[in-house]
């Protein structure tokens, strides 16, 4: 067996080991990169619909709270940007049927719909449209809502009727927390792959020349 043949026999497994090791490293980097790209499904609370006592024995009130932007209460209500509930409507249902009550556009803050204390309600349905579907959160991340439709149903905690001063419903938005890597994963993965390939090539070349 001559020196060239011996070197060839040694170099082949060496290259194979280097290639396999490099491939494993590259696969780990790709998996980590893809993991960073994936946004986690989540929900954020943006407000509350409550049934309150306004004037005992005389009037009650359905209160709609918009806890976003200047009225946010992190960490429970973490939306840092001002979001308006466009075309807000509150539909009240009693034993005689349902009545839709337009509330208009509701920005950060609150608005009320007064009702007689003697009136009984089976449920209250709130609906509106979000003024934006992408907004910043208090922790510095960005949230992407699945839809601009916003709704919640307020039901009695002790049926059949809603109880003033007791019943409330949390208004939430479903979506994803968007993580923006810097640079973008495809770019840095390609860069790492190229650097890894160059390192492997240089190591094999130096070994062959030694």
C-alpha cells in the first residue's frame, strides 16, 4: 500500500466525520432558526364589559371599558397602543327579545349604557371592529390579531338574570405574538451555512496539505 493510497484511506473517513458533524450543527441551527420564526398563538385582554349599579334602586349601567394605550393596565391589559372599538354595539336580551344599542366608536377609557334598575336581562352581547389588528405590547413585543372582529357575551353568573354589581366579562383578542429577529432568520441561516462550509473546506484543505 503506497503513501497516496494510505492517505486516501485516512482522508475519506476524516472528511466523512467532518461532514457529519457539520451537518448536525447546521441542522440544529436551522431548527433553532425556524423556532424563532414561529409566532406563538395567544390572546390579550383589551377591555371589560360589566353590569354595574349606577343609582341604587333607580338605574343600573352596562359599562364598557377599553383598557388599551393610555388606559392600559399592564400586565393584565398589556396593549400599549391606542386601539379604538369601532362601531361598538351592545345588544341586550330580556324575556321579550333583543334590542341593539349603538355605542359608537369607543377609544381608551369607558362608556356606559344606563338602564332601569327594575329591568332584568338574560344576557348582553358586545360587538365592534378593531381600529387596527397589529399593536405593541407593554413588554416590547408586537401582537398580530387574527381578525378585526371583536365580540363578547356577558352571561349571568347566577341564572336566569344578570346581577348588577356582580357580573362582568373580559374582552380578549386572539392572535399571535410576533417576534422579529434581527437579521431575519433566512439571511443569518444562509450566512452561518456559508461560514460553516468555508470552515470545513479550509480544515480539509489544511489536513491534505500537511
